[in-house]
C-alpha cells in the first residue's frame, strides 16, 4: 500500500462528523484540516476531532493538502470544486457532483487540463451487500437483467432536518438528493443509461417544519417532490424509479432487479449493508447467505440496529487511485453520467419528452474483500 495523502474538508455541517470519524478507519488518508463559512462551526469540529480550523480560502491554498473534500450545499458544489482544482488539488465531492450537466463537464475538462482527479459520492455501492449483488449479476446467476424497480418514498425532510429549506428548492427534491444513491448503484450493477422518460408534480406548495428550532414555520416548495421515471439502460434493461416526499406509508422494496433466470431484491443503496433476497424463476424469494466482505461488517448502531457504515471508503479508494494511476471507483465519469440521468429525469418531466443521454460511462471495477481490507488501517 502506498503512503498516506493529506485531506482537508470544506463544509462542517451535519455530514462532516461522519467523515471526520469514519476517515480514521482508512489507511490511505488522513484528515488534517476543516473549513466552513461559519468559522465557529469549523473551530468546534476542529476541536472535537483534533484538526486545524481554517478559512475556506486558506484551506484551498494549503500547501500540505493533497485532496479536498467538498461537503458544501449542493448549489455551491461546482464553484467550490472548481476553486479546489484551480488551486492544484484533487477533489472528492459529496453528491450531487453538480446541479447541471454543463457544470459537470466543465469540472471534468478542468481536471483533465490540470492532471487532477475528481471523484464523488455515493460510495455505498462499495458495501459488501452491493458488491455481492454485482458478483451475482456478473456471474449470470440471474440470467440477463431485463427490468427492475426502485422506490425512494417518504414524507420529506421537514420533520427532522433543522433547516430543510434547500431540499424543496431547485437543486433539491428527492431525485437530486437521494437519486444519486439509486442511480449510482444501478450504474454499478448494470452500466450506463441510454434513454429517460418521466413525469412529476408538486402536490404540496408549502411545507410546515416540525423539527426544532424552527417548529411551525412554513416554507415554499418550488421543485417537484413526486417523480416517476423509466430508465432504459444501454444493456436493454428497463428500470422504473419512483421518488417522492409526499408519501406517508407504502409497501415497496427499495430496489428489485428482474432477470431471465430469477429476481433479486437489493437493500437500500443509501446504506452499505443489508440483506439480499433471490428467487429462481418460479421459486419464492429466499435470503442469500452473506459472503464475507470488510465493508459489510456492522460497525455502528442506529435506529435500524447494527449497521455497516464505511463512508469515506470512496475517498480512500481515490487516494490509492491517485498514487497508483488506476481508475477510482467513484471517478467523475460515473457521477457525471448520474447528474445527466437525474437532470434528464427532471427535464423529461417538465417537457413531457423522452430524452436520449449525451454521456456514458463504464461500470466501476468490483471491490473484492481483499482490496477492501487493504484500505483499512490495521488495528
């Protein structure tokens, strides 16, 4: 394993604590500094996790940092990632990569000009369960994948998030916020998308916050919150995607894939682990025995019980890719294609037209148990 690359983080909101805590699991990276527009928040995180608190400008220009993680709000992703590249540093961004295909292409071109890498979450597809699903599909266990369904349905973020406004503005909504996990996993499992068609609506024109500290405040909704799409993949598979923040209860599974020799239920791609269910032709669904994989081992407790959470695994994989010259599994071509898929869904719904995509990508290389183990620090 090559040496360690130094990492800085811009954006010290809710998700940053997970990065600061979980990055310590991985040997190719070491987080050194953090920054936020609110210096008090940056200082609080720095004190808690033993980091250096810097201004955004000072972190970007820091001579000892190799990779900068962009955890800013989605509508700032492009500008911040661009500034990082212009300062000569590699970028690892939270999803979505950008809010438009044009901005994503500009980042890709700038990175190529400067000989730098850009990668982007989600990295949950590196989890043991999703890697096992990929191995089953690659081995032909299900035959040819001909179709599938994905559902990400809830009643929105205003019930738990302290500042949910941006979720309901352009650049938010369930497709751009949660879609990256589903589209990213589908690209991992099936490859690129060729055509998209969709419809959408805004059933509630305003939302009432029921979380603290803004309980009772009403916020406007200016982006679709219920979207139904059909994706045609380059391999011919047709996948339906239902995404909504207007649903109280439902009975749908997160992801099902249908092959000529059987069907596969894939757990929530927002998480690294979970249970696979498989049926053979006319047989019943049965649990698939989990194969050993380091990123499938539960390592924390939450409301779901013991779960596997290896956030920052994609960042560690990027570090090794930089050092060895290989492709990063979260490299820009895949989240860029994902951005086009998601924005095409919204555009198709707006125009009532089926859209052919401009971009394509390769599937990321599978992550074997041995490769995953090599990313982890020895304890």
